[in-house]
């Protein structure tokens, strides 16, 4: 098997200290395995993207010595692939149209006497599973079968989630016509032949949904490693949404050393090249 890894930033702003950790971890794992490292710009959610952030991210990565082995791809140009995957799921009755607004979902959950939420997302009560009841389709959802989905993370170990109970039938194509992250990421990881996914632990919770989609689409499940996150001063996850500062790459050696320290790598080096080589060696012995 030839190793293919990727870093998949959403261009909602420039890289910050936390996203450099994810980028570096995925790059180190690819280098430690003698594999290829790809960059995919995840700009499916166009309203959240910031013009020029994609180029800025690529510039910051390059300044830190992280150069993709193939031309980057942009999800906004890959809609036909996502639609083909959705069509395939619809043909198998694994995806269905949904007419519910958020208000409809809230009301249905209230009528059932419970409103389960997961990260601000309501667990879909299944209103449109058996048909639209004469209403117009707004979104498309994945039909989640009952049962527990298990997967193994190289760092977190054995993981499991009851997706039907904890998430419900999740959205594949949104009411605004945009494809959901879950579908796009699975289609692209398969289309790009990704064998290893290394990304931040905040995304671990999405993995069972992605595993279900891989199975439904007949794609291989890559190996997963979810890294520790950089936390802000008050313990919250660093993110563009909570105003993390753009990564300063005027001293790339210092930026990479800081990211390596978050990954638990005790390395040093006179220049950026030395720090990167030492980090590859340290990573290889830690995550064979
Ligand atoms: N685009 C996602 C993000 O920036 C990452 C997706 C992934 O690595 O699977 O949070």
C-alpha cells in the first residue's frame, strides 16, 4: 500500500497555531512513512470562506517547509463528484429528501418530549424518512441504520458511537444547495486515494459518520490518527471562530518548534530544515 495523506483546511481565515499542528502532524506522518502529502482546500461551505484565505494558507505552509506533493484541489470545483455520490446513495435508498426546517425539527422533538442536541445540532427525529408528506424537499439526508459503529484510532484506541441515537440521519446536501462536509470529505478522501487521515481531535466525533458513508459508497476506510488540540488560555479550542491569531511565519523555525512541542516531540535544530528532519525522526519512533 502506498501511503497518501492530506491536510484539509477550511479557508475561513489564515492558519493559526492550532491548524499548523494539524498540518505538521499530517505532513510528519506522511514523511515518516515515505508517503505523499496532499493539501485539499475545503471550501464547500462558501458562505463561511474568506476570499484569499486559501492562498494565504498555502503561503504559510510553504514558509514552514510544508510543500504538497501534488497540486492542491479545491472542493468548490468538485460538486459533480459529490452529486454523483449522492445519486448513488439515493439509488440505494440510503439517502432521502427532507422537507423539515429547523423549526419543524424542534417542534417534532418537543412533541416526542425530548430535544437531544449534539454540538448545537439537533438529533433528526426521522420525520421525512418514509416520505415528504406532500411538502417540498429542502435537504438530503443519509439514512443511518441502527447499531453501534466501531473504529480504531491510532492515538485514541478503540472508539464507538451509536450514530442513529447520537446524531440521527445527517445532512448530505443542505437546503441552500451546498454539499455537507461529511459527504465531501468522504468522497474526496476516496477519490484522492487517501490511506491515512491525521487531523485534530475535535474532528474525531465525525469519524463514525464518515465510516458509515465510506461503507455505503464502497470506499475503503483510511487509518485515522486524531492529534491533541492546542487550547487557548481559558482551555477552549483555538479556532478562527473564537478569534485565534493568524500564525506568524516570520520565524518559521519557531512556529514549527511550537507545533512539534504540542505534538509531544522533543526536538531542536539550528534551522527549519533541521527541525523538520528531527521531527520526522521523532514522529516515526512515536507513531510507527
Ligand atoms: N476542513 C476541516 C477543518 O478544517 C478538516 C477536515 C478533515 O481533516 O477531515 O476543520
